[in-house]
């Protein structure tokens, strides 16, 4: 028959017959019967299941660009965008062409796990001048680019050596900036 014990002492400090946990770790129980005899269970290891999403490029999309998101191994997959299921998107990878908050729900060993949210943004740089773009002699117009990680200015098709997000336009001509997201 099944033996009954008077005391239970779990490795996590619990003293009940059964323990419910959502924490990874090593668990064991020491039991004591009415005669004071004790016994200890083998250690049971509960591992946290990791579910991750990786991108194969920049998470800032330019017009016409795409990004491939890939999830770590699971038994089944369901991609979501902004909290809603993406119909038919049940593979381990997803080609993304629009911004939003992506995640994937997977089944791993009978557990349902949702990845951390993965933000994909639109790369949307801008360029502005500190006033009118037509100037009088000896007048400087400051041009400012925003929204990028790196900048490269040219004047009349030639590199200026200026890699900041602003340039003093003090000569008549064509100023161009190449703005990169990474």
C-alpha cells in the first residue's frame, strides 16, 4: 500500500505534501513518518524553457525591405503581430515587410511558451534646414539630418568628410546626405 508521512520538508522551504512551482531549479523532499524515520527523494530538476526570436538583419525597415525572423526550436509555432495571430504563419521563420511588435507562441515539450516581443520599426530619416534654403552671400544655412545611426555628406557629388548629422551649407551647390540605420 501507499505509506503516509507526517511531515514533508521541501528543498524550497515548503512543508506541504505537494508543491506547485513555476520556477526552474532543483527540488527534493524529505519525509518523516510517525516513528520519526526519514527518507529523501531523488533530486528533480526543472529547467526553464527558453524561446527566442532572432533577426537576420536590421530591425529598421526601409521602404521595400524585408527582414527574416527566426525562432528557436519548438514543436509547433504561431506568429503574432501586435498581439493578434498571423493566419497561416506557423513555421519557425517569418518574412517581415511591415513594422510592428512580433512574437511567436510555441509548444515545447507540452508547455506553451510565448517569446519576448520583438519590435520592427520603419527607418524614417528626415532632413531639415534652419531657415530658407536660398541664402544671400556670406550667409550659412545649417542642414540637419535625423533618424539615422550614421551620416555621410557630399557637396556637388564629392565627399565632404563630415559624418555628423549637421553641416554648415555656406557655398552655393548641391548638398546630399546618405543616412544609414546601422
